[in-house]
C-alpha cells in the first residue's frame, strides 16, 4: 500500500487470509489469482475440466454437486471463498445452480464470500457507472449476474464487477478467438466501433481480487481499467501489437448487428472502491502502445 492511500484504507476491515478456496481456478482469471497468491496463503483450487496452474491444492469437483462442494468447504475450512467460476456459453440455469451451491455452503458455514460479476449488469445508456448505481441489464448474462449479486450481498458478501478482461501473458481466449485467429486465417474480425468498455488487464485484476479477499464487509467494488475504449479500438491495438495491420479490422456497428447489447458499460472507480483497495489498473493504450499509468487511488 502506498502512503497516499493508507489513511483511507485504514477504515477498511482487513484480515489475514491463511486459507483461500477459489472456484474456477483453471479459468483465465482464476489461474492468475493462483499465480499471484502470497506464498504464505494456503490456496485450495476448485476445477472441473482443466487443471489449474501449480501453486495451489487442486480439488476436481463439479459445482453442480452441492453436497460435494459443501463437504469440500468443511474439509478445507477456508477464511474466504472467491467465486470466479462461470461459463457464459452454458447459459443461466447451470451458472445459477453452481453459484447457488456456493452461496448455500458459504452461508451455512459463515464463510466470507467474494463474488465476481460484470459491467454488463448495466444498460449502457451513458457509461462510467458507479458502484452504488442501480443495475438494469439488457442481456441474459447480465440478468443472471444481477440475481447472483443480490444473493451474495444478502449474505454479507462482496461483489466485484469487472469489464472485458484481457491480457498478453497469457493471451486471453477471447482475444485469441475474436482477433488473432481470424487475422491468422485471413478472415475479418467483427468488432464494434460503437460499444465502449473499460478493459481490465488480468494480472491487475488478480492482484486486486486478492486484496478484496482480505476485506470483511458487505460491499460492491469496481475493478476495471482506467480507459474507456471501443471494442474495435482495442482490437486494433492488439492486432498491431501482434504484427498485423490495424486496417485489417474494419468498423462494424453494434446498433445495426446487435442492438440489444449495451453501448457503454464503462465502470467508474470511486471512493467506494478506493477506500478499500489499493491496486494499479493499467489501460490497453499504456500496455500496447505506451501511455501513462493511473492508479486506483488517484
């Protein structure tokens, strides 16, 4: 922690985390949390189909089995559960089941819960949404995330919203699928020039999540990059970084192709987050083209 933010952070209830149970540990975000976890933490990693990176105690478990997860919780006795598991392609029903089982087990044992959510809980009509603003999703994915946010908060948990997680080491699956694979095969990536997000670098996010795991209070936090940028502009920056001509990515219009998608779900980081967590978030322009850093506490 930097001294400039120490007085504000002193008001947050920080606790040591000898034991962390992480769901979705083999995912893009979960894997980075395992990599960044302090050496003196005992990290238990739930996974289902792909083993997490080394550094944690792996537990192969399907979250659809609520009894099995409850038994794992009793066995490992974590101080906090970071629920990062989700599968957008699977739809709402299985995701709600998985999360419901995690919520029920943590509620029964009184275990602190940190739940990962999304900027897509907002309708995107204006952007720069604060942590305390009402949600109004336009997509099914956002709707079931809102439902899970409410359940997490009802039991005194922490909700962390993030936006368009990406990275270079390793490259995010979404970046590979939507940008790099089409360019390598001579196809045209279809990215919108009229959809704006605040992309979040995955290692920055992992560091912030580990700080959130030390809080012991009910709250909503925003962990996202400082830069409001269109999907197309981000794609062009990534393409150029990997040696492709950005002109190979022509503009597509969300309003014409997918008008139900929210236009601008950029997240604001206010004192509601800054008073609790002190982490650096960097934007794609800094990491891909060189620009100045901005801290969460700035």
